[in-house]
C-alpha cells in the first residue's frame, strides 16, 4: 500500500528521515545537507514521505522555489510510482530532483495527471571520493576566500550561474558570495599572486561534505587549475576529518567527468532535475 504523509514541524521530520538518509550520506547529500542547516523554526515549502506498506520509501523536501528533492530509500515499482504520482498531484510541484530513472518516470506520470509538460533541466552524475589519487599538478596554492575577495567572488558567481543556465542578479551574487565566505569553506587557487580558479565545500553531514561551485574563468582554462583546486580542497576536507567528499557533474561534459575520476572520484548514481510548466 502506497501512502503520503506530510510533515509540518521540522524537528519531527528530521527525527523521522535523518536516520534513513544517513545510511547513504553521499547519495542523499543534497537532502541531508539542507536538513542539517534547517533550524527548528525554519519553514520549508514542503516536507513529506511516501510510505510503502507503512515504511518510508521516498523522502520529499522542498526549500528551493523551483524543485522538490526526492530521496529514494526503498525501490518502488513503476506501478507504485504511478500511485505515488496520484497522491502528489494535488501538491504544487515546480520541479523534481533525484535519482534519474525514478525522477524521469515519476515526473512524466505527474505531468500527465496535471496536464502539464515536464522538461529535463539537468542531467548530472554524483561522485564520491575517499582517497585523493592525483594531487595538484598545476603551480599554485589553495587560499581561503576572505571578504576582501568579495568583488572577484561575486563576479565569478555571476558568471558561473549564467554558464549553468540559472542566471542571477549581481545583488544575489553578492549575497551568495558573502554567505560562502562566512562559512569559511570557499577557496581560490592562486598562481603567482593571481587568482585563477575557485571551489566551495558545502552541505557537511556526519561523514561527508560536497564540493560545488567549481569555476575557472575562460582565459585560465585548460591549464589544470580546476583539477588542482578540487584535488587540494578534497584532501583538505579529508584532513579535517570527513570520510568522503562528493560532487555533482554535468553528464554532458565528458572532460570534467574525466578530470574528477582522475582525482579519485567514483561514480555513485545519476541524478536528474525536471521542471514542470504549462502546455503551450
């Protein structure tokens, strides 16, 4: 039997789902990392669990205006996913992100039920690393970003978000940059006094932390800077006590996938982001 249980209180939701998600911190790093950052008075857009025979099968969490995170705890058949779609059709769902095959199937069922269209926005791979195999081979050093770096960080965030198809205003880029710097896990790769690449460590859980916002401006690419930056930052996070680091890559970019695998990242799962919109 497939059921939907909605939660109103953050702490109750955390108590129910954190132990389940923590069994695979890398796979569920997105939901877990966000859960860890929520306060008791936080107001997520949506918190829920799809139950199969009274046991959690899918965890749903929305704090982002455009997507609900789907974390698969137990495998569901296509018939069970279809039933889940029926239970979810009355909820306002702008998009779904999660394990690729499950998200693609469920989103199509939901789109049919709601008379909407579902479009694939991002095709990604999730990688994990427990040991750095390739240390930095480009000249340079890793430098923690400070407030004095904010103008450069802002510019690169603005460029990066445009490149990945999620453009932001300069004001939003400033806010994001300030938040990253405040967390003290944003790092620059410096070569001969010049900053050439950037990477951020985010969403820490008990044993894992995620590397994101890996960016090198156009004129500094193909020099190994991003690889060295990510490799050194990954090692730093392991040295800080995290057992693993994880990251998402664009499935359509074979170059970045190859670079990360050379560093020591191993493919764990595929992830998809699907957005819903009205039929034209």
